[in-house]
C-alpha cells in the first residue's frame, strides 16, 4: 500500500470502483474516464509502480486476469476486438504510478489507431544496428 496512490485506495475500499473481477492477487474495475464503454483496468493488489517492478510471480497473475477478462469484455460490449496495453513509465504516458493493464474495447471503424500509432515517427535502423540491439537485449533477458 502506498499512502497517496489512488489504486491502492481502490484496493482498500477507500475509493469506490466498479469492480468486474477480483482474485487473491489482482483486481479489475471500470476506468473512470473510459476511452470506450467497457474500458477496464487490471491491477495487482499490492503497490508496484511499473511492470519492471512486479515480482515475477505476480506478473503471471496480472496476465491471467487480463486473459480472464478479454472475452467477457468483448462479449458484454459487443466489441470487435480489444487493445490490451500498459503505459509503462511516465515517458510512455503512465499517469497513475501503480501497474495497470488497460483493456480497451475496439470496434470496426472506431477511428482509433493501432499500437503502431503511439510514437511520432519510426527510427531508421541498419541491419547492424538491429543485430546489435537484439544481441544487447537477449544478453540481459
Ligand atoms: P495511465 O495513463 O496511468 O495508463 O492510466 C490511468 C487510468 O486510470 C486513466 O485511464 C484514468 O481514467 C484512470 N483513473 C484515474 N483515476 C481513477 C479512479 O479514481 N478510478 C478509476 N476507476 N479510474 C481512474
Ligand atoms: Zn498503489
């Protein structure tokens, strides 16, 4: 629990939420300012700022909860699909510093973009640069 965290306050019941799923480790509720009807947030019940900070065991629980929810959300909202994503860190647009996965219902022709639309431009990378980046990441994973 972090003292001034909105999502910890939701877990503690101090701030109300429209809960749609709960298990021992995770909670899911409707986003208060939804991008589409049925926009759901999935959080671990304990406070961790970014995905990188989650204990490994909890990462599975969060993915499980997302998995449990995508079909119910799509069916309830009669959506054609969902965008499932994390804003991971302030630079990526994360405003609430408590890990949360978004499930955003999508509809054919809804005018929204794919995840590929989130950066301003694409970098031009040579084969050598790509090889070096892949090697660097693989060496740390
Ligand atoms: P972020 O930009 O950090 O990925 O997204 C935070 C999300 O939390 C936003 O979509 C925002 O609408 C939602 N949110 C912020 N405060 C509250 C709240 O008190 N209750 C609920 N249900 N959602 C919230
Ligand atoms: Zn928190």
